[in-house]
C-alpha cells in the first residue's frame, strides 16, 4: 500500500494541501487557520495514522538529530573504541552517529563531507586529512557545528580535541635513555599532519636533551597505504639492517602490532636488550609476553570532550553570534610494562 | 549569503515556481513547457550558479549512492574488519557506506533503520537483532535491497551471508577431545540468535558423538551488556570454581580476549593441561605466548559476498519482478596453534 500523503489528508478534510502543510508545520496560527480547522485536520491525521515523510520533515525543521563522524580507519582499534564511546554518549542525548573512514584519502574525505551534507547531518566530528581545510571552513561559514579530533589543520579556527603527542613520545624516549638505550629507532607513518610530526619532534627533542645524536638511519617511514605484507617486509629489512638498534618507539599502535609480528618472525627477544614502546595502547600489549610499554591516549576523555563540544555547539543559537571555538589539549600517559 | 532557491530562479525568469521545478526535474516536455522557456530558465540557472538542493534531488532521482551498514558493535575487530572491507569494495563501485552499531539493542536497531530510511540509503547491510523481522520485511516489501550477515532471522526470505557456526565449534571440540580433554567448558554470550545457538549445538554434538556427557556446570553464559570488569568477575569465578576444566571453547573472540586477561591474572598455564580455543580469530591469539587456536571465519569472503549481493540487488530492476534472494553459507576453518 502506498504511504499516505498530505494530499490524502487534504482530500479527506476537504481543505487545501497548503492548509494541511501549515498545520503540520506548526504554522497554522500564524497563517490564521481557525482552531476548528486545526482540530479537524489533526483528528484526521490521527485517524489515518499519517506519518509525515521524514525527508520532508527534515527539510522543514532543518534538523535530523544525526551527527556525521569521519575517522581515518574504523578498523583501527583506537578509532573504533572512540567511535563506540561517541556513539553511546550521543545516543543518550538523542543523537545518532553515522560514520565512515577516509583512509587518509583527501578525495574520499571530501566525498564523505558532501555525502553527509546531502544526508543533512546536524554536525560533524572529523579526523581531518591535510587539504580538507576549505571544506571544513565552508561548514563553519554556514554555522554548522564541527569538532575535529586526533589532529588539527593549521589556520582553521575550529573546535578541537587533541592530545599532546610531542610530550608523549618525549617521555617514552626519555624513559628508554634512562634504561641505558643508545640506538633508539623511530618507526612512523607518512601521514602529513602536525600530530604525527609532533610525535617525531618529541623523539628528536628527547634525544637532543640527553646529548644523543639522532641518526637518519634509525628513522623508518612506513607508507599508510602499505598492506600488512609490505609493512612486514619494510620492518624486517629495517631491523635486520640496523642490528645496533636497542630500542624502538612506534608512532602508532597498528605499526607496533606489525612490529611484534616482525619480531616474532625474527625470534627477537623483547624488553631485555631490545625494548619496544608503542605510542597508543592496545589490548595486545597487555597480553603479550613480555608486556609492551605504551604511551596511552585518554580515549574516554577524548570521546567525552568531543561529544560535549559538539552538543554544546548544536544547542547554541548561531543566529545570535558566532560561537567561540574551544581547543582542548589532553595529556597522554606513559605506561611502563 | 542565503543559497539561491527555486523561487529566486522563478522570479528572475518571470515564470512560476512549478515551471522551474518541472524543468529541473526533467519533466518540462511532458508538462508541455516550450523549448524557448526551457532554454531561458536553464540559462538563468547557469548564470546564477544555482545548485539544486541535494535532498530535493534525492527525492527526485530516488537514489543516494549510499548503503547503510548496521553491525552489532563497530569496536569489535570482527565487525570493524568486515566494515572496512565492505567500505573499500563499495567505494570502488561508487557507493558510500554509512554505519552504526545496534549493541544488540532492538530499539536502537529499529531507530537506526528509521534513520537510514530518513537518510534515504539505497540499500541495507544488517547484522540483525531478534525482533527486527517486521522492519526488515517492510524494507523487502518496498523492494529495498537488503543483505543480512553473521546471523539470520527465522522466517525472513532475505539475502544472507552466514558461516556454518555449528561445524566450526564441532571441529574445535573434536580436536580438543582428540587431545584427550575430558572437561571441556563452553563460554558464550546471551545473544538470542540462531548462530550463537548453533555454536552451542556444535559443542554439544561433538561431546555427544564422542560419548562424553555434557555438564551444565561447564557452560557459562556472559550477558552481552556486561562491562569488561563484570565479565572478568564472572570468568574468574567460573574457572576458579570448576578446577576440573581442562579446555575451554569461547563462542566469540572478544570473550576469549577477556578470558586471556582472566588466565593471566590467575597465573594459569595455557595449552598444556589447559587448552583454549576461540571461535573467531584475532591478532592477539597469533601474538600470544603460547599462541591460541581459533576457528577462523572467512572475513574476506564474507565481505566479498555481502557486497556482491547488495550490488546485484541495487542494479536489479525491481519493477519487473521480485528479486530471488540468495543465501550464502560459508565454511569456517580451525587453526590449531
């Protein structure tokens, strides 16, 4: 059966479609429709069990109670855990989350913002990709609530929830130096955002402050687009070639997991002469023998701040004034295992 | 600046809004609007740089090139990995995926389907929850493409991609019995779907076929809604109380991971007198010492079949005939480590 339309209601009530529309839109009084007529139409609406078309309603009210969440990769446990927490918290406030991954692909990220615009989400939570500045600025210019997290883009005045990455890797390298490590390697990903650069800066500064000369040889970059096999090949080659390495800091947890697979294959004994630390924690590091140290990012706090900022922004009346933006910088914590 | 509306175009062209709308909708000729008028309005549209409202366009064309993916819990590595694969494959075919988690909550699942309807997704990929039959049947009645995976709902004629769970747990328990295990425990979750019951049935049948009497005592149910701490408490109690257990099969990988945390706390030596198998694999099991055996579900094949079925259904002309539904049953594989 075809769903009932406004036309059916109008016919049954013997009034114009416009009248029904005004009543459905809550504009009846403004449009001077009589109280009697309003009651009559509302009764028919109830009798016929009419449900206004949701898209039409969205067009009318302008809100969809939906927030678009754009992350790097939903299969990464860091993003998956945050997505789940954000979803839980948003749901309690009557918002649904729809998410999608950019895989650090700018064109895909742009496409996702276009899609979410089409779907008319009320606000955006974005793990940005370099090059997305214009799209985000457009959203902001239209007074659309936006919160970015995990990383920022230079020159954008936008709500953000970030972690002090440089302090995290600094503390990790400092602890390795205190344990007498001299040839500390740094394995990172080629994602061009400040937060990944900061992780490198923290590593470099910790070496410098201890008077250790950094060696380019001990700095390995893994393309984000690498398959697990390609990553395994690069890591195996790197650690075999540089036998002097006595400790390694991985800039992300997924790289550290790939590293553990590599060390297993190479039969490398860990945490004695060769110490491993991951930036970002993972259940694997807690269950591994030996346990693997990690710089823990405050996942709960990140999710909590992201959702509070977006809800605050969604509740604000942007017609009155431009909302001030908030930048939250959280601390990471070195967990020595 | 307010975006241009159809009204602005109509005013500038000195025609009615309806005329502009017909031209935008490609209905001008049908509505006998003159060629001259069409050209005039199109020129104005071009001059003013008018972009038709995307929602309005969706209403018109009826497609959004978007597929809604509803999983149990996006932070579970099984669903996260499949979501990522589905997203990759869909993207290559010009479709975007938007996803959300039900957390096995029926009301939330219903709400998500309503939301995706509002967002006018072209098709649905659903990990169903018991009680969702009517909503899915409604979609099917409207010729909306639907594929369910991981589990099915009785009485629904719908495209599905499932794994033969009972065969998987049967093989796991059989291998434990061959290793001389006598008191094999089964730890499962209270999700009321056939596939979880099948995992139990496989366990029971393997015991029966070997003439081992099943004991209720060795069957532990963990509520899906339990926190990690609650799960830890239940597991610790279960394994402490039943010291005779010499092997355990976990019905899901996330329960097995919680189990590993529990055994670590209890200082239990694994894979000698006490053997652990997980239904569903996980990186943790490969990196754990000792390595943990698992019944591996074919994640790639699941994603591949799901996306082929939905694309086939999206491409079909449902006005001609009702599409036949396909049910794909995949095999799992015991990986003994």
